[in-house]
């Protein structure tokens, strides 16, 4: 199926503020319904508004719920005249059903951020242009795309915010907002390469079991992934792909009529997010997030009148099994926040006042990531515990950026690692978004890795990223380009400039600093400036081709995509994301290396700092959740306060070592950025200054 163009409405309002457009549209819809449904904005939504505690009452998607969601989405797809692939997942990523309408051979999907008139990818780099099935290569990725969208809707949402894959599209692009020139990149720039199937943190997705689970294509920025709610708490997500294009929305000044989003939106009826929690009620940097460009009144059907699933099952498509994700049946989900989900409230490891949540093995109910002694011998379990407790205390005092009601405390996941990337301990605050779990590990590892003296050697000894020719017409694939990761070492040494960069451990890099060097322009967002040394050059950069971040894990991503598409015909390697060698000619993958330094990939948006003892690197801390400045502050002050409590045994990087002493291209790097008036219990400001 070739990608379909997107139609827009009301282009004369492009220059108006989104809230004004929304108000005007709402008034117009009061007088006339534009779709098949007579429902208003609140109809079909959860009317309960929670503060993070609703999941204390076990709430889950039942088999009957999933059947209703599928039936509503299928009815809208039929009314749209579309063949759709629909996936439903629970909040920790278990895939509960995948339904494909039409024949598999007609469900081809192209990965591309932009296409030309012939429907081909404009950019020839990274994951751009991958399209299966091609002639003679009868493989499908529509199921993987739908699953990633469903997991995105579930993972980005909480009781305080409802975000969608359209929201993700807005916040991962090179400018925030997309299309606004000379603006910095989106606040979650790079998050699309998280939750990877190769991650050593995420759990295998074959059976319904504890999470967080993996997403086959990472987090999705293609509209058509929405969260699902019951009684005010998120219970999962729905993902739909019908238009044949796995992409992003590069123009957000208009209102799309994405068939993917319309079909998914129909599926959310009775399970839709509370209106006051949706992204379009939440701001960052004075800008409103996007949630959906459609509402129930825009649909071609009234979801409330959809035929039952039992009456249509098998008549327009069928449930499908997806290797590693679904067994071809409809399954019930797990209740988040309960032992069965793998995330529950802590009972004895942390002070009760911190209201800590931990990751557990449901069978034993034991903490999967308690504080432990570092295998490299540089941090003790007692020190790790103090770091986690102090960061948790800062988080509980911090004012959340992306959460309703206003004045809520930040909800985050916190991870501490040693210098080799081994997880030394993890903890979460109540109702923290699930995506931040894997991301906090990525952030902690990234800070420790780039601050080490081993980074250059690690990169120069990794297998090359092997891009295959997207015009390949069968197996084995044809090698198009081989990218040496060591080239990024040379690039950063020339860019800073410092011939010893990444070789001597002399510079402490946070994720904010490394992220600055990973942007397609430096300084971030300014047109006409050079690209950062960890980024692809203009013309090769896209959200599917970021640079070192993708090249480090590209082989592992391709390996998994092919493994799923071939039904296991290609061996699946899930032990690590880096160190995977790929030979397209023989279609063979080999895992190399023994360390976990980059086992679940790197991350390039803020929220981490390296940890030191004096001037010796001893590890890293990563934080991810309700705002990137909050993430920075929680990690930075968490280490600072822990150092005071431990009488100086550990500390943040000495000021002379911090990356903000560097001025590449005459522009100073950033280390951390803490929010203004950050605490709920104090009017203190500039809380990170002087530390």
C-alpha cells in the first residue's frame, strides 16, 4: 500500500494560537456535527480525574474491554474505506491483541520522515526508506508499527497527563515547535530510540507478565497511538496503522485528518483520557502540547453504535500472532501498580514518607533492582541507597512540568549505575510514566560512559553500523553503507577541539551536554550553524537517522525487525543493544563485547549527571519523568545532597571538569539547567547555583 497524503482543514487559521483555534472549533461544533457521531468532547471519556492514587485500586483491561476497543476501531476503518492493523497493549507493554484487516501482502509500511512524489523516502540514511514487503521480500512490519504506537500511548501517559504518539512527534523533532525556525530541539529529542527490543532492562514480550516490555520499533512519533483509561487511570494504549507510512507530523500549524488517528480515536470510546489530563491542556516553555487532531465528532461512525466484536470477528480481517509479542488471541491486561505488573509500592526498602515504588519479580515479589555494591568496586550499596533516597526526596518536593492538576509533585524513575553501566539500584515515585524507566537507565549509562576514559576505545572497537540497500528485492540484503563508530570520536575531537576528548576522562558530560553535541545544528536549533559531532549532517539527519545514538544500536534494531518479520527465521538477540555485528550479505548477526556500558542504548535529552568521588568517576545517575529541567535538578541535587549526607564520600563533578567549561565553535556547552521556583514547599530559586 502506498503512503497516502494528509488532508488539512482550516488553513486560514495556521497563524492563530492553538488554544484560540480549539475554542473556535468547539463553538462551531456546538452548532453542527461534522462526523457520524453526535458525541461531544467529554463523551466516551473517563470522567474521573486522579492525582496518582487511583491505580491503588486494581484496574485492568479485560478481554471484553479489548474486544470493544477493537470493534469500535474496525467499524471506523470500514467507514473510512481503509484496511488497518490495530494493536492494543496494557500499561506495562503487554500486547493484548493485534488485528489485521485485509491481506498481509497489501499491508506494506514505509519508514520515512518525508517522501517525494513517488512515495520514496527523501533521506537515504538510518532507518529512512525501509519498506517491507518489497518485491520478492514478503515480510511485514505493520504489526510492529501498530504495537509500537500502542505502547507509546500507554508509556507516555499517567494519571496526571495523557500523551499520544502525536505528542511524541511534536517533542522529538529538531525544533520545538516543529517548523519554528531558530528554536531549540524538542524536550524529548531522541526518546524514539528507547524501549528498544534489545534492551537488557525491558522484559521479553511473549507472555503476559510483568513489565516494562519492549517496543519493536522503539517509541513511536507517528500519529495513531493513544492511551486508554478506566476510572481515571491509564490501563494501556491503542496503536493503528492504515496509511502505509510510519512517519512524523512535520507541520503542526494545521489540523490533520490522519486515518490512523481517526481509527485509533474511535477505539478509545469509553476508554478515552480525561479531557483535563490531555496534552492539549499542558504546556512547556509556554507552548501547548498536541494530543489529537480529531475528536469523536469528526469520525465517520458513532463508536457507541459499533457492532459487537463477536459479530464481526473474522469477517473483515483476523487476529494475528506476532513473533515475540502476541499469540494471536485476545488477552487481558495486568493492573498497574500491583505486584503482577512488576511495579508496586515499596514496603520496607525506603523511608515510608518517600512513597517509593519499585520494580519486582511477581513470582517472588522481590525488588529486582535493590541497592547493591558496584561490581567495579567504586560505590557501596549503602552509598547507592543514599543517592536514591536523596534524589527521591528532591523529586517529591519538585513541581512537575507536564502534569495536571497544577502544583503536582514530579513523578520520575531514578537509576544509578557504575562506570561499566551495571545497574546498582532503581526507584520510582508514584504514577511515574512508564517510558522513563528504560530512559532513566539510558541516561545514567550515557553520563557515566561519555565521562569515562574508555569511551573512545569502546566506540572505535564496536562493529560498524551496516545500512542495507532499501531497494533490496529479496534476501540476503545488499549492503549500502558501513558507518564506523570511531568516526564520531574523530569528529568530536575536531569539533571541541581536544585531541584527547573521550580518551582521558578529563571532562564530565551530562546528558544535557552530550545532547548539545548530538543536535543537527550547534548551537541547538539555530539555522545555518554546523551540526554537532554526534549528529548526522543536514540532508542525512532525521528522527529516524539521528547519528551516533542510532548508529550504535542500528544493527540490533534491524536484527529484531527481521526476526519478528520472518517469524523467528532470523535469530533474535536481546542481551544488548550495542556490540551487534550485522552482515547483510549472509543475514547473520553476532553479539560482541561483555560490558553493559551501552546495553540499552544511549540517550540525548537532559536528565543525568556523572557521579564522582573527588575527581574520580564512580558512576552515573539518570532521572526521567515529568519534565527535563526537573530531571536535571533531581539528578544534580540528589547527588549533591547525598554527598553532604555521606560526609563528602561522593559528589557531583568538580566544577573545573564539567562540560560547561568547553566552548566548541565559540559557544559554551550546558551541564544542567534547573527550573525556576522548582519546589512545592519553598519559594527558593536558583537552587542549583554554586553547587
